[in-house]
C-alpha cells in the first residue's frame, strides 16, 4: 500500500491560505474512484474494534442542532464551486478533523476563517468546494461547509479513500497533545454526529464497514475496513489529524452522541 506521510503544524496568518490549513495534504479531492467498489478483503484499523454493529434503520434519532448556512460565511465573497454535487445513499460514519489553525480566535471571526479555508481549497487548490461537510468552532457553533444540503449524504473531500457514505466534521483550531478541547466544541460535535448518524439509524458507538476508494488511504483501493461510526481522520489516513487531544475525546463524544439518540 502506498502511504503519503505528512507532518501537520499550526500555520498562522496569511500562510494559512496558501498552504491550505485543513490537513490539506491528507484530504483527497473526490473523483470517480469514490463511487465505491466491491470489497476484496476485510481489514481492521489499528484502533480497538467495538462490539456493536450499525443497526440499519433503527428508530433512534436526535434533534438537529442549529446549523449556520454556508451563505453566512460566504457573505457575498467569490464562489468557486465547479462540479455538480455528488450524493451517496446514506451517511454511515463521520470522520473528525481539526483545521490546524490558531486556537485563540474570536468566535465572531469564524465566518472569515472558514472563508479563508474555502478560498485555499476551492480557489488556490481548485477543488470543487470546501472539503468538509461541517465545521464547528470553539464556542460550539456549527457551520454548513460543503454545498448540497445538510440533511443529505453529500460526498465530501475530507478523508482520502473514505469520502463516500461519510461526513467530515472539522473542529476549527489545533488540538494536538496537551491542547485543551473546549467543552462547547466537543458537545457540538457530539450533537451534530448524533443527528447526522441518526438520519441513517446508525449507533454512534457502533462499527461500520467502509470500502477504500483510494490506495493513498491506510487501505488499498477496494479493501473493506471496519471503523467506529465516529472516527478520527487518522483512522483512515496516515496523519496526525485531528490531533491527539481531540482523538482522546472521541470515546466520550460517542457516548454523548448515543445518549442524545436515547440509546441505552
């Protein structure tokens, strides 16, 4: 398997735009290979595998959080969306990221931060849109990212090899080891994941099987791999994203999301 390694670092100021500060080298622009393929082999990620399986169609749902529409952060700026929006059948898992940008921002400045990230990806990199489906700031405000409808299974460009049937949620900031993860941020991620997975009847604590569409992921193209329904970017790709601090919060986020779905 061909693996691309990268060292992520916090890039302040104007350099964030040019270097595409959202774990950019670890995110693939979606293409035909994201349509999914027949599994050749079952491979488990290095992380411990839970005992629960997704309970397709179970009557568990969670209340939708307030989601700020993308029109708010676009704010009349140039738009770069080029290709038709692509959809999957359902969202079976979410991948958690961090944007690897400074943490000390004023939450009132979040729209500008997202706009800069969008310009870097869709403008400088010439992607079809911002890669993430959703972004969450340190105050717990959830923003719509990629176009196509927040309730729909929009194929993003956030986790190389596993963009189909998943949603990408980006925590705005840098959450490497030792960095504090604000409670409003992790609570909002849990609420968003609970709602999004609930639309497909997926238990946030469950294991789901996804098929790699790109050999640059941790798994060869066509390989089936088991993931937690709420996983970190690094579970699917050789990267430090979303940072060890946020990775360590994922077990609690899963349990919180399950409670929001009223699961025992």
